[in-house]
C-alpha cells in the first residue's frame, strides 16, 4: 500500500485520498494517486522541493513522483455556477473538513499513513451497498457534480452502482433552481467525453435524464425519447432508447469515443431537422472530428448498411459523398460505426467483420489509387480528366461486384 512517505514528506501529515482509496477498496487497479497534506503551509511544501501548480488553491507536484499533493482546504459558495467558490487553505484545516467538501461519500475517504481507513461520511458502507450518495447538502452548490455523478454511474453501473434516491432528488432541485443552467459548455463536453470511455456510457445520459438535466443541457438528445425509429431488423423502437442501446453495444466492442458519439447522435437531424447535430456541436464546443463523424453517420449509415444491394454507380456515389477519397481514415471510422450500429440492431456480424463494411473497404482500396495523373499524361484536360477517373473507378467497382 502506498503511504506517500519519503524524504520529501518527512515531518508532514500526508493522507492518500479520493479515487485511489475508493478503487483500492473495490479491488480495481489504482492508476492515479492524490494526497492531502494537513498542518502545512505553501512555504513548507516548496522548501521540500514541491512545485506549485494550483492557481485557485495550493496544489503541488512531488519532485520525483509528480503526484499531486494538496493542502487541506475548505470552500465557500460565493456565486452561481461552478466558478462561484472561494477556497481557504491553512494549517488548521483538518482532514475531515477537507473530505467534507467532496462530492460523493465514496470519494470522501482517506488512508492514514499507517493504513487506517479514514471514513467520516460512511463511504465504505456506500461502496458495499453499491450506492453513489452525496456527502452533504453542499453538493447542490456545484452543478458540475451532477455531471460527475452521471459519469461515475457510467463507470460503476456494471458493478451494480446507482445514485442514491436522495441524491437524485437533490439533483432535481438543482435543475429546478436553475443551477444547472450555469454549466459552461467546455465542462459539459469534458465530462461527456470522459463518459464515452466508461463501460456503460448510457448511464451518463440516464442519470441526467432522470433528474431533468438532460433537457436543459442537451435538449436535442432528450428529444429523441418519444420518437420512433426503425432498426435494421425492421423493429420499431423509441429513438432515445435505441441510441442508448447502440451506445452501450458500441462501448462493448469499441473504445473509439468519436464512433460512440456518432451512434448516439445519428438520428438527431432526422428527428429535429437538418442542422441539429451541428447546433449541438457548436453549443457544447464539441471538437470537429466528433461533429464530422456524427454528421457523416447521420447522412450515410443507411447507405452503408445497404451496400451489398447497391449498384457500382451508387457505391461510387457513396464514396464520393462521404468524402472517402480525401478522408479515408474518417470513412473507415464511419464503416466501423456502421458495424456497431448493426450489432445494436441485433444483426449477426460474422467474426470476419460486417459484410457491407468489408465490401466498401475493398471498393475504396481498389479505386483510391485511380487518380487524374495517368489521364493527364494521356493528353486529357479539365473535366475530361474527372470523367475518366470516375469511369475507371466505376468500372473497377463493377469488376469487384462481379467477383463477389
């Protein structure tokens, strides 16, 4: 067990805190350790070689391990939103006071250097009960905590964890009070992006929807629920529930968060009108790579699924419209997204891969080397070159289809 004790921390009261304690108790791999120091000043830390990194409160990097050591601190609400806080760090701030400002009881435990568990808010009991519960009413002062609750649920839902009823009620009051409206787009996206890498990302949306926050933060996604869509196997299903099913199915087979977001958003434009995906992406400052794949999925997944019934000209048109020749990497992402979508629709996918994906990959591989250079050398010019390239590519696809 790591104790945080070494020559740099001699004479300091150092405690392992937060996620490392939580995951150690769950038997999960601990990849990152954070420490709290009580009874010390910033000068004490810098004298031992620690490098300060915090602007709003004193956090220091260990000179050798580069792990974070924070002085025990308290916080006080001073305004709306998650920026509206003032912090107080001083030698008289106790470990329990520091733990009291944390969001969930399972994150408010510490380890004494001798190994003793420090658990003033019964986080260990909540771990055993598989319950995500707020530490105190101060939870409602920071709207980011709703997002963190949702993300932790996405991480630990496969282990049976769920938010406590009174914590969900508190989140609802935060939504009703308008606190959630003060979330900045960058922080919403940051938590969503992390949630897409968790084992059950649908739980992130489920928590937000359950307390009413989804309708305020991502109304387009909330609006999927109650609208019907048809899956590949002909089943009629609620578009919102399908998006969540596709998201979890995708997470079970692929760790690409861009593909997972595309699966989630693929029906937005069809249900809310052209531009819904772009509008959400602009509002949340979603990176262009995520937005572009989601828009490509919305525009082309149906054609990808039908690839084996398309003519050579239609396949060529799909490659052109999906910008496969200029952006082959994104096109391969699109095909992988289509395969995940097929799995969500309970289409049987052979071990060798999704047949429409394999066909389109072969078509792109065979036609991409056909460019205008060879036709220019034959003396063709202008539009004649483009026509010749297109005819050669279509002929190549026809030959591939004949061989299939």
